[in-house]
């Protein structure tokens, strides 16, 4: 039996990332899969620490960057839509008052 915080501590030690143990277990599994893939490609053993750094550089950071960009666009789009809606709402209520 693995102690409750094993994966959380392992992930933090390898990458500096902080996560709950279940999420950390999933991320550590991803790192181990990359380790196996890279070891097979290089035809030599690769440490989990080296695999973790590759995982950070090749997978984690680019994914986080794409998410930030997507969320930034979504936030910008949402606030433009909100501004348009509030402007339209003001015009509509203005028209109602004028015609009534």
C-alpha cells in the first residue's frame, strides 16, 4: 500500500508542481509513460527525473500556455459580448422609454 501523499510528494519533488494525490498520480503516470517511450526510442534507460523535465518542457508547459491563450481569448470574447449586450440593453430600454 502506498501512503496517501506519495504521488503528490513525488510529483512535487520531480517537477515542483503542487497537486492533490489523485491528480498527482495521473501526472506521474504520464511522466512514467514518457520515460518508457523515450527509453525505447533512445535504446537506453532514462531516469524518472530526466523524463519529468522532458515532460514539463514538451507537454505540460506548452499545454498550459495554449490553455492560457485560449482562456484569454475566451475572456476577451466574453467581455466584448457582455459589453455589446449591455450597450444593446441600454439602447433597447431607451427605445422602450421613448416609445412609451
